[in-house]
């Protein structure tokens, strides 16, 4: 593996980001539909096997299986989805309650595993009394480098993250973006094979963001494996097309954005629609729900409709719809409701993971 | 003899720590020894950032030294000015003179005169050499041992890991390719110069301010202070690895549990660090008549036994702390 501190060949950054990436999650939108990629041919750099982690009664990570070899993988999810917990498990700061995590065959908790991992944490705590250069050099010395080697590596990584000329100031006076760069610099010091970056682009200005994206691509081109978390899909899409979406502690979807969307389109989504009786005198509540059900069945993406019993003390009639291609279905449903003037009391997707994935795709994708 | 044993044990325990540290890092390659040495150096430097607790401790030391110096200037470390009946009667020195006069009047024979002279000299000797006993009681046992020593230890020892946890900066050490036991032992080694310096230095200053009795007290008691410092440091350092609010836990232990346990009748007091420290001090100063007020209740142990217990406790607490630190997931720092 080429040394990180060798001058990077920027031309190699043009290599498609998908090259060399073998990612297989066994968690899918629907457990019955496996997204498993071909079996690995050699020992993976990172292997998580059915990993679960609880915080008391709350589950942080739920049965996650993950295998990484190289390239950039984006981990996206809302706050509290379990991204940071998964990264802390991978970097050996937390231990899984169930399952196991291995880095190059070593237990992630072990010292040997940490030699292969560079971690850029989300936490914004430093040795504030030090300058950026002193901090990075201290981290290098704590890796076991001699003073001379530590200085050499410090200068190299500071140069790489664009902080070489600004590292003399005390850390407490740094902006958020500069602190992010120092965090990234210390993660690169020992030239790790696996870089785990928790929200590395947060707080960075657009120019700096572009520089970071280019740097990540360069690192990937050098054969490094990067696992980058973010809560913005749009941000990660610029960096990689291999995305894992986390929701409620699980990997809800994985693959390229297009793949995820395709699978979502083919996966029937269960939606509950509560319709209320309205001003049309000739229609009672019962007939209103039936009228909606009949109209829904005419939509091309609807594969089934079911009328449910009305809940007691509520003047609504629930209709359960099973539909493919959710994006198109919701567009058509909107038109239908506006044209026919249905009074919808509630619209709910009954699959949390799918809803989360959908939320991201609808929000984050331009297509 | 006694101090030689102490030195041997102390050097042995330090070597033991060093060997443990080196063994812990050897697994990960030779360069990790260098990383461990740098960790010790870095931690020692970072301990210098005096926290609020340390400033409080230094302030209290200054106050205590000033107080002792005033008492010394007033000649308070002696029974010369004690009175009997309390506050009203003659001073003890006057009593000694009176006893000599009265006895010489009662028996004028040569042998009687000899016995009376010896008795009077003994009384005068006790009164005049009472300074060490009084300084030991008030300056050492009550002020230093019960209050300053635990406070000095907890101010630095709880901060060593507790401060890193509180500021979330422990993550940088835990992210490095250093074994956790090596990190724990390395930070303890870095802590020792500060606690030993503050305790022995503080004790030295206090004794210096105490004049002649203070100097004697320092010569006799410093091994006990050193052993107690090691034991307290390892205990409070362990609390830093264990509790999220180690300073609170350490204060509760030092000023409530130690006091309660130390005054328990029977063998219950033997689970307090202060008990063994006092035993070492009683043993060291036994030639000067320093002993527990009620030996039948205090039930002291031999000085060497006390020393062995304190050093054994230090090593045991370090071992327990190493295991706890190696297994704990510090969720608050990541």
C-alpha cells in the first residue's frame, strides 16, 4: 500500500470511486430481499458481523453487518440514527453487545486494530493550550514516532489538510473549519488503511469542503478505505456513490443512490390513509373511504388496497394501500386528493426504515 | 533498618510499575515504548495546568504553614505555658519548679535529695521536650494527615483521568495505538512527581515552619507520608477511571469514610489508609513516647506491617484500576 506521505498522484483521483469497492450489507429495506454483494475473496479490511449495541434499554445499533475493503463509503442518517455509535464501535471506543467487529482480522477493541485505523471524531475537544502544530506532533509522538519522524509527518499532514501556514496559533483560537482540519490531520498521521471520519465536512466553508472532497478522493485513489458519516445525503453524493442509509440503528439501504431508488421502487410500500367525511351530502363516511379505495386502485403503482375498521371515537376510515414507486405514487395521490377533494386526516408510511430512506431520497436527490 | 526496608520496597514498586508499563507496550512493537515514554512526559506536563482543586490545595498549604509558623513564634509547641488548673493555675514550668522546691523541703537526706533531683529533672525534661509530641499531635496527625494529605492527593490524582474525561480529550489517547493498561500506568507514573512533590514538599514546609520539633517530625515521619501518598494517589486515580465525578467520590471517601472508619473500634479501622499511616508514624516515633491515646482500642500494627500493607494496597489498586480502565467504555468522551 502506498504511503500516505508520499506525494499523491492527483491523476489517480480520476479513478472511478466505485473501483475496488466491495461493500456488502445484509441489512436491506426488506429483510426478505437481500442486497448481498458477491462473497469476499480475501480478508476484508473491516468486517462487522451482526453487531448490536444497547444504551440501557435503547438500542443504538441493531444487527448491522458490514464489510469494507477500499474506496469511499458514505454513511448517512438522521441525528440519532446510530451513525456515530457504529463508528465508535468500529474504532474500538465502544464494544458491541452482540456480534463482532474486526479490522484486518483483529478485534476492533484491540491495540493492533487501532494501528490500522485513523479516527476523526465528531467531538470538538482538544488540548486547547497547544498550537495546532504541537497537538498534531504530540499525537505523532504518541503513535511511537521519534521526534524527527514525528515532525516530518506532522508537516506532511498539515500541508495535506491545508494548515501548514496556520498551525502556530493556539487551538482555542481556531475556527470550526480549522479544528476539523486538525482533527483530520491527526487521523492521517500513522498512514492508516482505514479512515473513519465522523461528520468531517461539518463547519467547513464551501471552498474548504471542496478541498476536503478532493483530498478524500486522493486518499481513496491511494488505496485507502474511507468511511464517512454525514446527515446530508447531498454532501456525500458529491463524494461517493456508495451510500449506506441508517435509520433506527439499522442499515436501511445500501448501494448507489440510483440502486437504492430502484429497489425502493420495486419494494411495495405500505401506507395508511385516514379519510374523513366531508361536505358532499350524498357521500357518507363509509362511501368516502370506498370511493378513495376505488380511485387508488386505478393508479398504476398501487398493488393492493384494504379497508380497515374505523377506530372507536374517531370519525375517520383508514385505508391501507400497498404501492410501488413511492415517489410517483405520492405525486399521483396528491393530484387525486386535490382533484377529488378528499379530506385526509392522516397519511402514514408503516415501514420506518423505508420511510427514512424515502425521506432522504426525496429530500436529497435532484433526480 | 526500617527506612532501608522502605527504600527497598519503594524502589521495587517503582521498578514493578516500569516493568508493567514496558511489558504492556512491548506487545505492540518496540516503538510503542517510545510512545509510552512520551505519554508519561506529556501527561506530566499537562498535570501542570493547575486545576481549581490544586489552587485550593496550595492555598490551604500556605495557610497551614503560616498558622504553624505563628504557633512556632508563640512557642506553642511546648507544655511550658500550659496551665493547671486549666487557664487559671500556674504553668507546667512553674509546677516543675514548685515540685523541686517542695520535695527538697520534705526530705533533706543525701539520698532523698538525689532522688528528688532526678525526679524534678525528669519532670522538667518532659515539659521541655514536649514540643515534638504536641507538634506530632496537632501539626502532623490532625492537620496534615487527616486533612492536607488526602486533599493534596485527590486534587491531582482525580484530575489525571477525571480531567481528561471531563474535557473529552481522553479520546485522543484512546485513539492512539497504545494498549489501555499502558495508558493507565503511564498517566499514573506522570502523576507521582506531582503528588509526591506536593505532599512531601508540603509536609517539609509545614515541618520547617514548626521549628525544632517540626524538623524531628519530618525526619521520622516522611516514609509514612510517602507510603500514604502512594496509596491515596492510586486510590483516587482509580476513582478517576471509575466514576464520572471522581472529585466528589474522593472527597466523600477522604473526609467521611476515612474519618468514620479510622475511628471505628476493633479491626474495622484496618480498612482505612490513615490507620496504617498512623501506625507507621507511631512505630517510627515510639522512642519519643509517641503512641496512640488508647493502644488497647487503637490496636496498632507493626511499622513494617503497615508499610507492607500500604505498598501492597498501592499495587492492588493500580491492578484493579488497570483492569477497570482497560474494560470501560467511556461513552461520554466519544
